[in-house]
């Protein structure tokens, strides 16, 4: 597949939306961006599909001393995912999981307040959820997001990203109903290498985009 270099997250979102037009103007579709960097991409997707936009805040619960190894995750909507195999394999007691989850829950609540204030997380049951990020490297965060969403019984889950590591795509595809990645380049090292501008997205930008999406201006669909 041809390698794509995106100007920035807005440009990536525009191109990604064009690949998702079969979901446009459907009342069952909900676009969820993974903060922070996935939200500017998701905003362009939602705007062009004329679909609601929100965020899915996910916090991995890492094993002490092995931060990349997740023993679970928490997500918006009060969802907790426990990876029992990891806990058994590492001989982790439930009390350690609960302590780590409590610490991550504080950060999750902080981010939700920063992004959407006191507005509740959207209802996803029986929805077609398009889960958007600015790219996928190892896939650990978006995998946790998928597991969290499954517990809320959506009709279907679509992962949509501008760029992703090919091996990670192969691991994620069996977990969802569809995976759309505009580019799956070999030699993938990091998401940022495929963007001309990959500057950090701030909390204020995420909040601004969500507020703008809540009061959208009519946008004609691309031809």
C-alpha cells in the first residue's frame, strides 16, 4: 500500500473521511476520538459524515515496573477491563489492581472534565461506533478502547486511522467489524514520522473541537 505523508491532523481527517463516506448521514453512527491527538482527526471525520462527535478517554492500568504491560484499562462511561491472564501470570493480587485503577481514574476524570465538562459520556448501545486516532503503533490504547466499547454493546465497531503499523492492523482486525487505515507502511517506527506537522494537541483544543461539534454549521458532503 502506498505510503502517505499527511500535512497535519486536519488533512489526515479530511482524507480519512473520504474513505468512510458509506457511513455519512446515518442516524446510528457515532464518531469517538481518542484524546488527545485523535480528536482533531475525528472532528474532520464527524463533520464530513454529519455524525455526532465525542471522546473516549482510555487509561491503561500498567503493571508496576512494566508500564507497557497492561493488566487492564478504564474508559469513559465507568467501564473497567481486567486482563485476568496478565494478573495470573504476574501473580498480581486484586488489591494491587484496585490501587492502580484508582490512580488512573483520577486522571481519567480530570481529562473528561477538561474535555467535556460535566456532560455525560454518549450512549453507544446499538450504535455503529467509528473509533478514530491519529495513528496506531503498538495498538495497546486502541485495543483497550475496543474492549471497553464491547462492554457497552455497540452494534458494530469500526477503527479508522490515517496510518498504522501493518502487524498491529493484523492483530486488531479480528477484534472489530472493520478496520480502515489509509496507509500501512512497512518500516513503521512511530506515528509522527508520517506527518509533516505532528505537534502536540492540547486539552484546550480538544475541548474547543468538541464544543464546535456540538453546534455544527451545515457542511456539504464531498462529491
